[in-house]
């Protein structure tokens, strides 16, 4: 049990550090746009995208690598969510059919 708590704290710490790194990359990219007086800096409707930051900070090859990893992770998470929803629906339909059967029995008995 102690190991589980330690692993949970380690995972949460790693997630917070990853978030810090991503926010730092975003801030650094915005600073680069400001210093170089890039036209995107003066466009008040421009939203910085993940692929822009990756291309500027780590290069084109790593940009495509990181986008591929993000895409694969999203497909995996979406698949697991569909499976979880399907299994929940199976349980829900089983419960509903049971209560439907019970309601028919009650109607005929009383």
C-alpha cells in the first residue's frame, strides 16, 4: 500500500513537471516571437499551436515525432474509452432488462 502511494506521488510529480516544461516552452516561444517582432506576435487572434512550438524549439524531425506520439496516444485513449463505454452499456442493458422482466411479472401477478 505504501508503494502505491509513493508511485502515485511520483506520477503526479512527473505530470506537474511535464506541465511546467510545456508552459515554459510556450512562454519561450512567445518571447521569441516578441523579440524577433514576428507578424504572429502582433496578430491578436493568433493562437500558438503545439506544432509551431515544437518546430521552433526542437526542429522539424522532432516536431513530427512528437505529433506522431500524441496522435498514437489519443487513438489509444479513444479506443479504451469506447471499450469502457461499451462494457458499461452492457451492464446497464442487463440491469434494465432485468427490471423490465420484474415489472412484467409484477403486472401479471397483481
